[in-house]
C-alpha cells in the first residue's frame, strides 16, 4: 500500500501549488476586470515587472498605476488576458519562493467590434511567500508577437441545401469578385488574394479554417460582410445566385 501513498513532501508541494494557483487565478481575474483593489494585495511592495517592449516597472504602486492608466485607461478598448493552460508549469524553490512559467494570450474588444486575438507572449513569475500569503515578486512578460491562428472547432453542420443558399458570386468595392461555392460539408470562398474553407458557427455566420477571418451573410444571403480583428473590413453584394 505504501507505494500508492503520497509522501509528506509531495503533499506539501501539492498544497503550495494549489494556493499559488488560486492566487494566480484571483490576480488575473481582477486584471481582466480592472479591479485594481483586488490586484494590489497579490503583489509584493517591492515587485518588479519586466516587459520586453516597455521595460521595467517597479513597486506595487508603480505596477498598479501603470495598469490603471494603461490597459484600464481606455474605455473604448478592453484587453483580456488568458493563459495557455497546457503551457503553465510551477517549479518549487527553497526559501519561500516558487516559479511559474507559461504562455499567455491577449484578446481585445473595441467599441462596436467583436473580441479578437491580438497576440501572445511568454511569462515567468517569481512568487514569494509573505506573511503566509503568496504574492508576485518578479514578473517577466517577453517574446511578444502574433499568436498562431487557432480556428474554432466546427460544431455546427448545415445540409448541402442550406449551404447552397450562400453560394454565388459577390462583388466588393475593395476586393472585386468573391465566389462562394459548396464544398462537401462546408463552403469555399475564393477572391483575388485568398481561398479559404468556411465552416458555420451559426446559421449565417462562418469562420475560415486557414486564417483569422469571419464572414457574415445578411439579407437572405444577398450581402456578405468580411470581418477581421473584430470589425468589418469589406462588404460584398451578391450578383449571381450560383457560382460560375
């Protein structure tokens, strides 16, 4: 039976991980809500935040102020941070410290637009135990760049007859001819600069499998709106009911 019992050391490390994970979730939930009062106690007084684009921000007051006047200072632009779950790891250290590493992604919602994925970065957090509480002591966010596109998993199926209602030739002032055709269980959209597979996320809304584009059909499929980064970038009008 002893082979299947957790050692006291492993049990203690597991409990520490659970407390840090709870503190981590609380901090980032507050971050996404711009709840500065809830964030502040989870930072040490002498915290240092290193960012590969903006450099060093030091002290609890400095970090909270930078967030208040930065990402939380623009009511027309909301940022949501999300960890990539499978990338997050915790590493125990002696002396009341623990390291958390992983990747995080940032989503943006602008007034009048849908939320879109803006980019990603790697992060490292040195947690410190202060008075029985785990706080962020050193924070590094680096290697910022575009996030690889991850299309939603197709969860809706339309019949060939339903799909055929969207098939045809559309004309856009920006992109010229856009041809939509039925291709098996999905649609194929072709324009002068793009050819993508479209899968439905609703009865009139589709996403591209190959790149971060969405398409919305309105007016009984007589109008096609191309959406990128949460907002419309082109509108096309149907001129033929079937693909040429």
